[in-house]
């Protein structure tokens, strides 16, 4: 099996992280992988916001938990110290797919770096709020962006989750 296939087959979502911060070099490699995701007509509609600031990370966690109906003491990011937020420009007809491919590349690259990751939803809801829009304005981000997801990244606290069997009838061949 090639190294690429090995990473695809062995990647799992991690839902328990240590507070150890990944290195800058690891994060740069992961983010670079995100920027090389395929996008419709190469429009490159997504953007990535790399959050390593604990105060902002925790603020986003509280916002996200609120959309789940949970209190501020619940951490939807599972303790991960890094949150890579993927948003995409809604003017591109393929923006949701483009952002989803970025998320996939980020998770595979995190696994390649020996880190854990998990796709956390509710970025759309967060960045539709005035608070979310203010975060974007504070970063100088203008435009009509929709939140696609949060890729939380960190050092796994536990062993990687076990593989689950692939479902029956996943693929149909027409020869």
C-alpha cells in the first residue's frame, strides 16, 4: 500500500486531545495541504483561519456549544488546542464542496504529521452571528463567506479509535 493510501485508510476522528500545542512546522504543513485542495474551476473559494490563541479558541467553543444547546462548560472541540476554521466564498457555485475538500486535506495532513483531528460542525451558524462577523472584520476579512467547518487538531490523548468495517453495497460497478 502506498503512503498516501495508508494515511487515507488509517485516519480516524479523534475526540480527546492533550493540551500540548503542535509545532509551528506541523501546522504550516497541515495548512499548506488545505491550500492545495481541489476547488471548482480553481477558484480557490475557501479561506482558513488558524486559531492557536486560547482565548479566541475558548470563545469559539462557547459559541459552538450554544448552538448545540450545551452550556459554556461543554467543549465541542474535545480539548484540541488548535482550531482551523474553513470558510468559503459563497459567490463560487462550488463553495461548499471546495471547503469540504479543504477539510479533508487538513485532516489527512494532520494524521500524516502524527496528530489527531476531527471535523466539528456549526461554523456556518457561528459566522452568521454578529459576533462571528465581528471576528472576521477584526481579521480584515471581507466578503460573503459561509462557515464550512472547524478542523480541530492536537495530540491525541488516547490510542487512535479502531477501524469500523466498511458498509455493504458501498460501491456498484458498471462494466
